[in-house]
């Protein structure tokens, strides 16, 4: 349905039109919605149509606000500002009107938050409080964002350090949830550049039935294809009912990573041979055998660490071009182009995500608060060798570590690299 533009006069007797410009969590009345009446009259204990979301909203008691004092009032007329408690669906930026004549205002522009930090509860007692408290806080802070990263962390995006400090303090004071912030974990990935064939055998003797799994796996790169598992077993050397166990072992081990505990991706694993025991073999045995084979085979397949590269657009006054470009070079950034828009220099670049977590604060410092930037994930590429070694060492991940199981156990891993 086409959208038409109409002029609405600020007339108390005209069609209802109100703008919601703030949402707050009041400790006494709950969710409090602030709005300004642009046209018409809004009555207490009535109904209004949320034209932004296409839903009916029941209006409770209208309130006039005098600082912290709240005065109940029967109606709000054009030009007046008031508040309503406990609206069900209305959020900051929505338009309220009548269902008979639905009207919407242009969306309110909110700046994109650029400072990124991971948040976690300060103690176990804060664990259950943190989620609901953050959800209520985001209703008050439309310029903040909460999301979950690939590394499984809760990521809070804010406008800057002062904005983040205010949110943390209000969470503790207003909602009783103490949180701590830290630098997020970069969602690195692992992959392989070479091809190999690996033989993994798992054999365990116990008092009753033992466990026996024996597989030959071929590993090869699979750029952009994620984790792919196939089989070309002939002659029944590995019965078909054990194929799911082999695939599960491959995928679960890939999710845990081999080099530094980051997900292993973009490789193809092919089961092409093996053997089984009529009594001792089961799906779990083949899952463990495949897992062991993958971990050892990756080490022989030229494993590398991949890092996320962000496409960055930086908007600054021309006077700061030199300093900003020098700073980008220090962050391993690649400048792709420069343009001018409305007297502002626009720099397009690619920068590793690990170099951007504190960039919002530093760009503001370099440009005297006049520089802004935005970033989106562009692609993954190989981490330079020296940096990759530091990351792997920092993770303290031992790719060859095996947990000791009870009872005598035999594990054979034979490698044939191509």
C-alpha cells in the first residue's frame, strides 16, 4: 500500500497523533512511556492505535511529570508532554494515533553504537538478574545494542566509555544487577591449507564388552564450504550404521578446534576405509576414533588461523586525514578509497576486528570528537604468522592433550601426507 504524506495541524480537536520519545523503568510504576501529543487529545483509560507496529494499545492512567513527581491527569492535549505506565507493545520512536485514521511519523534517527565490550555478571548472584536488567535497560537506551557473539559472549555496544559507564552504574543502582565489562573474544576460525590421510584407531578393554573403532579419514581444504563429511567406503569395512558416529566425531571435534580452541571450518572429511569388531564396535567407538584422527590429521594439513576482517567507513574533517591514515596503518588496516560528502572526508578501509574494539574512543580523541565510523563483517583471512603464534600461545591450547581413561587403552594414529 503506497504511503502518502499529509499535513496535520497541532489542533486538540484534530486527529490523534503522538510521538513516543522515551521509555524508562520506574521502580514504583514499572515501565513508563514518555510521549508528546502533536495533534488531537489522548484520554486516560482509553485506547490508541500504535500505527508503527499495527497493534491496539490500552491507555491506562495518564501522568503529568514535575521532576520526580507524577500528577494523574484525565487527558493530554496537542502540545502537551506526559507519560503512561505499563504500555504493552509501544517502544521509543513509535507513533500513536486512532485506528480509524492511522498516522505514523518518520522514524527517530539514533546514532549507531561503535564501542564494543563483552559483559558478564560480577558474581553468581547477579547471573539471573543480568538478562532481565539488560533487557529493561535497552528499552531506555535506544542507542545501545545487546547481541551474542560467535564466541558465545554477551556483547554490549555503546556510544563510548562514558555511555557504557552510565549503563553499568544504572544497572547496579536501579536493577540490582552488577556486571563487569571486558574486551570481547575475537571470533577467530581455524582451517587447513593442505591435504592428508590419517588413520585413527580407538581400542579399549574392559571387564565386559570392550570398545573398538578404526577409521581412515581423508582431509582436504573446502574454501567457503564449511564442514563437509562424505564417505566412499567399499566392501563393508565400516558398516553403514557407524557412519553417523564418524560424522559426529568429526563435527564435534571441529567445533572445539585444534590449534587454539576456535571452530575449525572450510574443510572436507572423507571416510574411505577402516575396520570393526563384531562385538566391541559401536557408534561411540567410531566417534572417538574419528575425533582422534581429525585432531592429529589437522596438524599435518598446514593448519592456519583465520581472523574476521571488517569493512569500515570513517567520516572525518579533512584536517585529520593524515593522523587517521597513520593510525589505520598501525592497526593493520588497508585503505581502499577516499571520498568527500558534504565537506566531510569518507575513508573506506578493511581492518581486522581485533584492532577495532577500542577504536571508537581513540578516533574521538584523535579528531576532537568530530570523527565517526561504522563497520560490518566483510570476510575472513589468514592471521599473520607472528600474531597467530601469540594467539595460540595465549590460549594455552594443547592440540595433543588426551584425557586419561580408566583401563588399558590403545590408540593408533598413522599419517600419510600428500
